[in-house]
C-alpha cells in the first residue's frame, strides 16, 4: 500500500468529496429559492465515514476498503416553507454553506500538511 492509499489520505479525500457534493447541493438549493415546488437537497456521508472508522474489528486495509466504498447520499427534504411549495430556507442554506466551506478548507489544509511532510522526507533523503 502506498502513501496515497493509506487510511488518513482516504479519509481526507472522502471528506473533500462529501463536502464538495454538499456544497454543490447547497448552491443548487440557493439557486432554486424562487422555483415553485422545489424541494431542497441534503448530502450526508459523515455517519457512514465515522462508522467505517470506528469498526474495532476491521484492519486498516479493511477500513480503507470500507472508506473507498462510501459515497455521499443526496436526498430531497420533504419540507415546505412557502405557499408555492418551495422548501428552501435561505438562512439554513447560508449557514450550511459556511460550515461546509470551513470543513472543506480544513481538509485541504490537512492534505497540504501531509504533502508538505512528504516533501520534507523526500528532500532529506531518509
């Protein structure tokens, strides 16, 4: 198994993928705020990711495989806030967008640190 296939790398990549999908869903919800009958969509992946990581009986390679098989779940919400059937709550969407951006940025920072450490090891020749 290479550096790029390890558990920490896979967790960060899945976190980036999930947050990217969430960001797209939120932006789509915001774009449809005036669309009659539009049902906002939510994206979930953290519970499945946590479950894979907390499996005490699984080896690192089994956990890595479980994580590789996780994909974000996109589901429409069955809510209505307006008489035209639209379910977009702009305050909620904006809050989720900020939280998602922070989560995405944090994962990018961690990934950057991992590559920085790898670069340092390669340069030192050890």
